[in-house]
C-alpha cells in the first residue's frame, strides 16, 4: 500500500465511525453545517426521535413536511432579504426531496424597536417570494422579544408539499458512474452576506443567488425520470458539505474536478483574500444533482433551459473507492481530500 492509499484508508476508518455529540456546550459551530452540526444531528437529535434516514423533508404518506429557521444578519443584503430567503429556503427543501411545494406556515420573532417600514418591507418580500414560488402562506404566529434579544427579526417556517410520482430520490440510489451536476455558480449567497456585514474592507458586485428551485427539479424529473438519483440544495456548508454527507450516507466515493466547478471571479477573489474555499460557502438557489450516465446530457440540457440555471455544469462523478470520501482533482493534476467543514469560520448566513 503506497502513502496515498494508506492515508485514505486511515481517513476512511475514522469517517466510518458513528458520530456522537460529546460537547459540553452548544457553540456557533453547531449551526455552521459542518462536522459539529453533523454530530449534533446524528449523535443527539436523530437517535432521540427515531430518525433512520436524514433528509431535507420528511414523508407523511404522499406529503412532504419540512421546517426551518432563518437568522441572517443583516436582514437585507444584495439580491434578497430574510423574508425572501425564508420562503425560498423552505420551498427548496421540499423541491430537492422530490415534492412540489404547496403551502407554508410562518412564525415571526420580532425585536422590540424594529421599524414598521422594515417589518412592512419583509412582509411584502415574503408575499412576493411566495407568489413567485406558487405557494400560499396559510398560518402563522408572531412574537416580540426585548430589545437586543434578536437581530431585528428571526423567521421560522414549515413547508408542505406533495411528492411527485416521477421522483425516486435517495442517497442510497447513488451508483459508481453517476454524473454530478450543479445548477450554477457557487458561493454567491454566502459571499454577498459576508460583504454586506461590513466586517471586511472589501467591495464587490456580488448578489445572493436566492431563488425557488422547484422549476429546476421539475425539469430534471421530466428529462431524467428514474435516472435522477438524488438532489440536494447546497446551503449551510456549501457544495462540499452536500457531497460529504452523500458520500458518507451512500458509501460511495465522489470525485470532483476542481477546474469544472463554476465560481464567479468576484466570489473567487473575495474568498481568496479571506482564505475561504468557495466550495464551503453557502448557496440559497443552487442544487447538486446526481444522474445516471445515460441521462446526464439530457438532464444538463434541461437544467440549463430553466431561468436562473443557465450556468449549470457537470463537476464530477461517483466512484467506488475510497468509500465515503470526497476527492478533488486539482488544476495541477493532483488529488486531495475535501472533508467536512470544521469549526465556524464563516458568519451566520441563513
């Protein structure tokens, strides 16, 4: 066994061990979408509630149910706002589970002193986003907390959808040879939020990619049908976290071609200055799809025909070895392991 094979075998052994929640206190890292989040979910929450398969939405007969919370700061940013984000984030969790979104419930946690104009603007943003996603807000709740107890407002949502009969999506369906598609340039949402916070002396024309994904999922299902293996939206932890979660859940290897991953030059530049890999930066309108090789070309063409997904590309392939790991083929011809995000190097972005 050569040095590379030995190193990969050691990583595989460590990654194959069940995750446990061992921390004495909750930290910001537990909400960052990386290893700490995974340990919290798989080591505490899922066992407590008897969850054997983790997904963006749960099944209740032929209906899909999902819930989410949004605590972004600032609440308005280039390309969107917390209200639009709350709608799109929720309907997208339904969409990538293979369910057409139908309805939402909405809970607003408002900070004392929030300006009425700001509140009105977010309510209008929610209404516009719901109309664009073709869903209805059917119920809700409002709470007000003392000044300083939240960042202007937090939004909690529950989404209801109906599973599409064409969809047979599961991480267990991944097979060696499957192609990996991404629906557009990555890292734009998280980078837009980071710059909008004003904590870095950087300026760039970067807007959030937030948008509803059901039209893209619908197009993929129509083009690929049962050959569409699995879909995920690359939110917290970015594309890297999605690929790692699926590789670990399915027991396959995933190989990504670094040069094929679409990154806007402004995003790449900002991330390079900040020392951040765009693969770990959050998106709110990008999906990652796994498609059988015979349907990959048709799926990619269908995806590119959807408004907002014109930049869709193929970025990699599912392999057999090393199981449970994600490898990146670098522009220099080498390979490196792309692991889960460790710690919380990014500001809160969703």
